[in-house]
């Protein structure tokens, strides 16, 4: 990755001669220090996490700007002997990567970005239904602040502006994929396969440059509503699985990730309902030729090519005193799986309620409750945050997973935890 971005970085900071103006530079960053402890027996450390995000911005004139940013983190709990599977200690104990690192040209009619960046097409909260452009880092679950999961990828992004209408085109140079939890970790319960002591997933993090992806989005603003339609030809961000050529070593089963070429089309809506204070958001996605893996009762992996229909709709209510709240329903459905899965397994439906209460001295209390409609599992995330000084704030939170032992959230019961996080801000 560093070698691929080096020519771009040299261009980024050699550009002032082309812009014919004195550049302005702004440097900023954040750091997080987090400690978490399980709330289920045995009560022991669940996470010791440190993260730094650094951003350098450059502005040469009103038309030319650039950003160089990176993220690094370490998960020290995986250094504790015997706590994490060996593959996790090897691959998931730390990470350093470029985030948004791009050059931008902008005028009244065009916005052109080239480099590492993120593109958001979805409108609803807590879901990634329409956000299929960028992969996500989900190795340590779905935090309340979903920006911690975002991964920038290299692409060319061109947007044409014409009043209330815009048309965006994308070309993604190198496909990159979601980073999912390894089996045996808190967020990746290990399947119990008779005769094997564990399962290891060999990740396919990216494909070589040359496997290009492309897409487009059209957006029109009509009164108080923004309406978008979009399409993308790409490699599925989620994998399907095959047995590794060397499937078994020391009673450990090795499985390879693979990613199929798929096509997706969808629509998104954000509608401020007059002056009522209500906001309706919705998004839908149809994906053709997804390959989905299924582990049958004989522990054989079956892969089926199918189509998926997914959607979400949310309603944000007018603020009541210092309380903001919203409710959302999301659903996804796999076609052609009747011979393999029950109806509940074919459909994934969730009802989510989000509330944010402003308290004293810029303090807030945020809560998200998600219920699995089909299997009645629950996830409750709640966090109180308050400033320490002008450069830092402290967060106290909890994640609770409950439900039947075979429900999506019930499987994560052991993951339930409380945490404290110190977050700092700096700039230069």
C-alpha cells in the first residue's frame, strides 16, 4: 500500500507550484485509550485498545485541496498469553493504514477526488445496506461510533453538479473487503465442528490492482427530499468460504475466504417532512449473483449463487426538550434458499431504537437498542460521555447481548461488557 501511494503523496505536496498560491496546512488528530471488561462469568478483561488518527490537510487555493491521513491501533489484550487464538495474535493485535489520502479539485460544476477515500451512499443509521463502496473493519464488532469501522480505499471519484441535481461516477482501482472476526474471538463465536479443536479463516483482504470496480449515483433534491439511485459492479465485500488445500493441521480446520463479482442497484431517500421536525430516511439494495456459504448438518460447506433484497426505513422524531430519538426497521432476504434454510434463516429483520439525551455541560447519554425480529435476540448499547477539558472527553459505556443461544445476538452473550474510554483531540 505504501509503495502504491508514494507517487500520489509526492504529487500532493509538490502541487503548490501548479496552484500558484501560498498553501495553507492544517494538522489535527485524535487518540483513544479504552479498557473493557466482560460482564459474564468469568469476569475478566475484554479489551485494552489504543488508537491514533492523524490528518494533514493542505489547501492551495479555493479549487485545489489535499488530505493525508492515517490510523494506527493496538489491541493489547491479544498479547495476553492464551487469551486470543494464535491467528488473532498474529493478524489482529495491531493495524496501521492510510485512511483518507486524496487530491481534490472543485469548482461550481465539478468535484474530482483521486486517492484513498470513503463514499457514503446510505441514509439510515446503524446499517450498511447501501454503503457497499467501502469495506468495513468489523474484527471488534459494531461500535456505537461506526466511523471506527470505516476503511478508505483507492479510487477516482467524479461528481457533476447542476443545481439540485448531481451525478457521481466511481472507478475503484483495487477491490478491498470487510475484515471479519476470527472464530474463537468475542465477536466471532467458533462453530463446533466434531473432531476439530478450532477453525481458522484465511482472509482475502484485497485483490490485485487491475480488478477494477465501477459505479454511479444520481441524486435530485425535490423540496425537502433528497432522492438517489445508484448502481455498482464490484466484488462482494462479504466472503464465501471454501476448504483450504491444507485443510487440517493439528486438529485445526482452515477455511479460505473468496469474494464473488456481483452487481448491486438501489435507491436512498432523506425527507425532511415540512416544518414538522420529522425526518424520514430509507434505503434499498438489490444484489445479483451473491455467493453465500452454508454449513450443513454434516459440516460440509455448500455455496449457492443467489440474489439478495435488503432495505431499511427510519423515522426521526422532533426533538423533545434535549432528547433526540429515532426508530428504524431493516430487513434482508435471500432468494432460492428454501432447500437449505428455514424461513427465519432466509430473512434477517431488525428493529432499532436510538436515543440521545443532552445533559449538563455538553455531556450526552446515547443509547441504541436493536432487536432481532426473527429470533428475538437483543443488543443494547449505551454510553455516557462528558468533557474532561477542551482537549479531551471521557466515555463510560456498556454492550449487552442477550437472547436464545442460537439467536444472532444470543451467540454473542459472552461478548457483553462495560468499558471506559479516554478520547483526546489535538491540532497544530
